C-alpha cells in the first residue's frame, strides 16, 4: 500500500520535494504525542510536522473549535468582517510586546516573511536586506533570496540585495573560539564594518534560533547589540519567530526576548505552531510600519474563519496549561539526558538548544567535520525504534532536530531519549 503511494507520488510531484527515510511512511492519524502510519506502526513524534503540532495531535479543544466553525462557515476572505480573525489578532497583538501593534494573517511562514520584506523595503525605500549566515526564511522567490543556507537556496536570482552577517552559529566560523562577550563584540564590529560599505539596508531579518540551520543560536544579547547599531541608522529589525514563537524555547514566550534589552523588534513573523497543523502565519508590526503600503491589498485565505478558530483555541490551551513552563521543565530534563548520552558517543559533536527545541550535531569522531551520513543513519534507526525526529544544519545536514509537541510528559521524554540513545549508539 505504502509502496504504491510512493510510486504515485513520484509520478505527479516534483523530484525536489523532500521525503524522509529510505522507505517513506504515510502518517494516517495521531493522538497526543504519538502518530501511526498506514501499516499500523506507532511512533513517538519528536518533530511535530516540522514544529507545527505545537500542543498535541487531535487536541480535543482544537478539533471541536474546527468542527464547530466548519458547521457555520469556512471562509469569506478579508473583504468582509471576520470575528475569529479579530479575536485572534487582539490576543496576538497583546502578547507581542510591540506597541500599537497591527497583525496581518497569512497562510504560511514563507508568506509571512514575504510580507515582512514588503513592509520593510517599502517603509525604508531600500531593497537591501541583512540576513544571517546559515539562515532559512522560506521557499518563495524573495525568501529564498535571503536564505543563508545553500542547501535550501536553489537560485542566486532575487529581487533583493542580500548581505550576510556573522553571528547565527556560535560553534563554527572565524569567531567560534572567542568567549561570549568577545564573540558578540566581534560580530557587532563586523556588522558596523559591513554597513560602512553599502547603501543603508531596509532591515535585518534573523531567527532567534536557526531552525533549518540545526537549532543553532548566538549568545543571549547578540541581537540586542545589533539593534543598537541598526537603530543608529534607522534600519528595522525583523524577528523570524516561525519556529521559536509561543514559548517553545521555555525561558521566553518569544525567542527575541533573549535579546530584548532594547525593546521588541519592529516586525515579528510567526506561523507553524499557532495553528497546530492548520495553515496559519502572520506578521506583527507597529502601526506606522504595517500601514505604510499605499496600494490596496487583501488575503484570500489568510485569516480564514476555520484557521482562526483553530489558532484561537490552540493559543488558549497553550496559555491556560502553561505549555511554555512545561517546555522549560521537560525540555531541560531532556537536553541534560541527551548531553549525558552525547558524552559517551564520539560522533556527537554538540547537544544544544532551549526548551523543546534541541539540536544534536554529529561529526566524524575526532574532527569537526560534519557527518551527514551518520545523521541519516540515526534518523533511520530512530524511526525503526519508534521515534520520529528531524534533521538540518548549515555546512551539511548533520544535525538532528528534536521538537516534540509542548505538552510532552517526563515519561515520554525519557522514552524518546532511550530510543535516540540506542539509535546514536548503533552508528558507532
């Protein structure tokens, strides 16, 4: 059955549409932190549809909200007043920390980042954008043009001039050997030097924790230090919170808050987890920035009633059950457990992360040389053991990505860690 579906997939879908596993699986249903495939095999889900299943699979509060809304109306577009959209926008604006915030809903993180780029370049009258090395911001023409990860950037053509900045990866590159304060100072000096050689950019766009890049992050305070330099020149700061938002990092509700001593970003983008599987993305910005467009615009599917109902129910559940606190507590236990395993497996170069956003980087033992073959082998071994994880990385796909639903229990964290330990030991 699965083999037949794979053959049909290959006949009608693009060759560049990535599939995990030597024998790809079809996920048919899920409950809580578990999913099942078409052959009836059960898996503990430590990747959540690429960080999208934020609370739980088949969460009753979300499924009921979707069902109730589907019985009334699914969609009307932004040409008409939309109560669920206004309700969710009010909640997000209040949670954003941005003064006089406006919210625009999209259908994906890619579209959200597209919109942020449109706003920033229009507001600043510049098509130059600063982005981080090893970054990923989407698959559209404009977001590919600001993606600093070669594996996810199929063309150098772009409507934007992109300049790449040091700092997103702490453990590699020319400043890796410096202490945290010296690292930040060196990156800031590099930014100042870069700005001295170019026309004023519109914005810096940065993920507080780089997602596709392998869950890498700079020392706390780097983007606050960057913000001081940007503010001197009127350059906007866009925080791409598509993967880091809603408390996943545990310590903060937004990833930017680890760098927030100078206040919130000018623009925040979000997506993935807020819809718990429904297609919800969006942009938050100060009113003067959001309202800078001088042409008509709509969104046909952004903010549609059924996705807004899901997002509002999901966000309410997350806040009422303190899933940010759970991510901090359970994620802290999980990362320490994995660090203990990593200390005994020579192929593990680093275990890093915050909350329930954890990366395990693999390298050829005794070197810093990335080992994508080992990562692929661990991915397969984990699946065979009943655990779904992701992978990513900058220089190559050599980092395992672990991001379970934020309702993960301690027992489930231990179950997943034990399977992953066996998978890591199997490659020695």
